[in-house]
């Protein structure tokens, strides 16, 4: 690992920014989760999708960002064995949680498209959908990620 003064400075700045954004992301998504959880009017399928999107973003803030900071600090400290383990954890968790976030975001976009095109029929269709669909997406996303990791 070749290091220059500029790359070390960039790594330190990146670690600081990730630590700060981790705290902001955790607090913001926690507020969203609490609001949707406590407000009965927000228990519609559309808000359930937003709830699960906030959960996946919270996982990014709780898992991916701290491991990113840790592996960058291990890189700066020249601890190769710790660096390799943390880099693997960060890479796998980063791809998995990002993939799930993108899947849920795609489903939210599809949900909004259906709401615009179906108008009044949307409420009938949305009530018949499963409440656990985003959770199914998460598990299938994890399964696909593990499968792709074994291929590569």
C-alpha cells in the first residue's frame, strides 16, 4: 500500500466525513422509523415500503460506514491482517445493503407509478399486496449477493 501525503489526508478526511454522516444517517432514519411505527395513519403499503427503505439505510449507517472507517484506519495503521478482514466485511455488507436499498427504492418507484396510473383502483390493488414484501426483497437480495460472491 503506497501512501503519499495527499492520499493519507484524503483517507483521514473520508473517515471523518463517514463518521459524521453515520451519526446523521442513524438519527434521521431512526426518526423516520419511529414516526411510521407510532402513527397508525402511516401503516399503508406505501409507507411500509418507505419504512423498509429507512431500515436498509439504517443498516448502511450501522454496519457499512463504521466498517469502512475501521478498515481505512487499519490501512493507515499498516495492519494488513485487520485491514483484510475489515475490508471483506465492509465490501460484502456494503454490496448487500446497497443492493437491497436499490431494490426497495425500485419497488417504491413502481408503487408511485401504479398510484399515478391506477388512480382510485390503486387502493384496492395496494391493500392486497403483502406487508412482508420488502422483507422478502431483503432476503432474496442477500441470497443473490451471496450467490454472486461465490461465483466471483
